[in-house]
C-alpha cells in the first residue's frame, strides 16, 4: 500500500469528524463529554484501521525516496511555521477566534450576541433571530 491512499482515508475521516464537531458547536450541542467521546471514537477508528491494514492483513507501506523527502520538507515547514508564527504576516483575525472559543466554552454554542466582542466576532450572524 502506498502512502497516498492511507493519508486520504485518514484525512477524509478527520474532515468528517471536524464537520461533525463544528456542526455540534454551531447548533449549540457543544458538551465536553460528547466531544471527548467523539474524539475517542475518531482515534479508535483510525487505530483500528491501521491495525487491520498492517497487523491483521500484514500489508507493507511503501514509501519512495521522493515521498520521504517531501514528507521531511513538509514537516520542517510545519514546524518552522509553528515556531516562527509571530514573524509571519498575519492572515487571520486572532481576536475573532479567541472570542468564539471563549463564548463556545461559556454558552455551548457559536450563535450568541455579545456587545463587547461584537466588532470582532465572525460568527455573530449565524442565528437569524439575533
């Protein structure tokens, strides 16, 4: 088995998990126990898939030299971006993300009205009644 189909299957599983969690946050069902259960389920599905592929069926993962070099470069760029993020030009509204995270933990939903974070909050138009 090559690296590309393995990565695609794990990425699709992650995207589905992320969409489910984001939907729960938008519609007001953000609960710690539920999120921990979904995160545990996600990791169990990935681990079960990897075990079934490489332990039970005993498939071998084949990585070419180019693929290994590309993975090293991508990993180094990701680590560099994480370490030197303050030196890179900003492309996101950090205050909006902080306000959304704080209100998500306080109210359990991304739909809220708050006069203090109103100019920063990018999700304030989610609910048509507010």
